[in-house]
């Protein structure tokens, strides 16, 4: 038993030393991520790390609620959470990219005939909304209230990527992050005017250790992937398919503070 304990402590010490040196030489990298961002932001970088750093085990927890994801960081259950920018200032936040909020609609919908839409155009329009357990629900309600718009909620879903699919099926329109709209989307996607973006960030409890910092740096370099067929439907001049962190840092400072 004593020998086993010494072996375990030696292995843990080696992992701590490797992390302190910024070397991907073993251990576990624990991630949390807003549900809609797992594929367009995390997947390619995780795949790269699996290939280049097979000694590092990567775990993932997905969430649709900002408070839940931040709780993972607070309780040291994860090393880093990839989210929209939180309003709480007790965390270390690193900008990753900016993401557009878009309208998803069935093909042939009157709003799909426009190159861009205004929030005011949603007055009385049937809306596929989000369930209360998804942080986008309250955030969108606040956004609608600020401009005095009252869409008609016809259905709610907890899964961010489901809303645009239900809209494309003819149930109404959806307002969602562009990351929720996948390649081959069967409906129409339109930008808002003025353009609506949210900032995507990496959240840690303190300054990230070198290993976490390397992973966050790779996320910044990769940016947010938007399928070409989706990007081609958006208004000209929007974020490219891989939006740089530099653009994110210049993003709309008051947008996207509490949603995931």
C-alpha cells in the first residue's frame, strides 16, 4: 500500500510539473462548454490535441445555463469553460471569437425574402423559443422587451440546435446563435440589422496555467467555424467563418452577457 501511494504521488507530481512547464505530457484537461459551441468551436481543436498530445485526457461537460457552467469553474470541477462573456468579474476571461445572432426561418417565409431583418419585424411572428432551462430564453426575452417586440411563442426547446430545425420545419422562426445552424440547413438564415453579435470567451478561476493557456491559445487561433452554405446567406460584411480573437475584442461590449 505504501509503495502504491508513493507511485501515485510520483505520477501526480510529474503531471503537476508538466502542466507548470506548459508541456502536454499527461494528466487531464477538464472542459465545460456552452452546448451550441461544442462542434463549431471545440471539436477541431480537441481533435488536434488528441493527435498531437495523446497523453492528455480531455473531458467535456456541456451546459445550456451560464450559472451552471460558471459553477463548474468555481468548484474546480473544470479547468476552463467556453461560454459567452459572463457579467461576473471574479473570473479570468480570455476573448476567443465573436458570433453572430441570426434569424432562422422556413424557406419561402416572408422574412426570408429580405437580405437582413430588424428585431421590430418579429412583432406578432410565430417564434420557436427556448425553454427556461436554456439561458438564451431569458436573454432573448430581455432583448425583445428592450425594443418593445412581442413575438408569439409557439414551441420551446432546451436544445439550442433544435430551434432552427423546428423553424425550418415550418413551425415559425427562431432567433439563435449562428453556431446552432449546421451545414445543409434546410431553411433560410438571415442577419439582423444592425448586426447582432455576442462575444465568446474562455473562463478560468484564475490566470490559466501554461497547459490551459496553450489550449486556449489554440481555440483563439482556430476561431468559430461557420458552414460556407450558412455564411453565404448572411449579410455581407459579417464575421468570417473563422473569426479571430482580435475581432472578438472589438465586438459589441454590451451584447451577449448572460446567455449560453
